[in-house]
């Protein structure tokens, strides 16, 4: 396998797990700041920005989400090639889950439902923290359960 | 401390607690007693291969499982250098029936079956070579 550098085109379906950890770390920090500044308007702006990041990650994949691009341009060149790569689909699904929490939180902030906002942002924060610290990947963890649910739904 | 800072601290504490809990459970080989589940049995037909004379190591994997290759290597090498032990890997996506029967919820899930195909130990996540070997010794 050729070594992956920042300038080479890599297959879209796998990602450098270190990029995922960096993205999760940034996400954790952003969400912590949102929680601290809630329910100030600045918190809503920041949360909206994070929701957009989640949206890009969920639709286009974590490698081309803003944090993924930051990783590739500023962190990756200082590192050697990854020891292994990961399928991007579960982290992509996790970004979608984050998006749902962020949107609920945003609605909470915009409608003055501060508790709703705090709970939603806290959940997203915990998921990001788990990913950043122990590589816990919500999408991966749910994959088997989702496969079972889908089989049940299609009558398998 | 402001209310919001308190909420942040609480969220971080929950995150830390879950991380520690998951780190403890991950890869731990637990003994299964038949009172938990009613003894679950896997047959050679289920597996598509003969059971091991001493034990069978079964790994449920999925396509999107970061530690499955490493787990496969560990279990494969134990089976290769220990007589009477067979290792087989099952793709969860194509064995939903077995996934349900054995209540598999994550990947990798590792089952240690005895010579009759009865589930005696299970683990999920990356297992340690030594933990699997100790569980196998406990079977005899």
C-alpha cells in the first residue's frame, strides 16, 4: 500500500483515524464553549456553525468536512502515514447523529427552551468526547443493532 | 461556578465515566452461565465448519469494524498453535439469524464454545491473547 500523503488522492471510502480523533477533539471544544455560553446569542451562532460542519461530514464524508480538511493541511503533514485506515461510513453516520443533536439544541436556543438546548448539546458533547478520548465511534457501535433492526423491518 | 459551567462539568463527568466503563468492558472475556441465557448452542451446520475437539472460537465481524482484523489475527494464531481449537469468523450482515440467537450487538463479538458447541465465554472488542487462553484452559 502506498503511503498516503496530504497531496495524494486517497480512496473516498477509507479515512485516517487520526483525522477523526482530531475532528472529534475540535468538536468537543466547540460544544463545550457552546454549553458555557448558552443561552447567549454567540452560543447559537457557534452551534449553527458546528451543525453545518456536521452536515458536511454527514453528507460528504468526514475527510472533506472542515475539521478533516484542517487535519489534512496542518496536522497530517507532520505525521507519518497512518498505521491503519477506517471505513468512513460509521463516522459519517455519527456525524448525522451529531447533526440531529445540534439542530435540536439550536431549536432549543432559538425558542428559549434552555433545558432542551443544554441536554441536546451535552449528548453531542459526550459522544464527541468519547470519540476523541477512546476512539468510541457511535456509528460503529450502532452498526450491528441497526443491521438487526433493518432485517426486522424487511422481514428477514 | 455558573450554572452553565456546572452543566459542562456534569457532561464531562458523564463522558469520563462512560469512557472508563467502556475501557473496562472492552475485550474482557466473561464466563457465560446457562442461567443467563438458557445454554446457547452453535452447531457445525450453523458454522459451516466442524466444531473444535476442545473448543471453537467464533468471531462475529462486520464490514465497518476497526479492530476486527487485529482480533482475527489473535484468535487465528491461538487456534493455529493450540491443538483441538478451531477459529471461525462470521459476517454479521449475512448471518442475522445467528446474530439474533446469540444476541450479538457489537462487532467484534467473540464466543468461546466448548466441545459441544455450547457458548461458555464471550467478549466484545479487542481481546487479549492471554485472556482467551485463560478462558480456554478453564474449559477443561
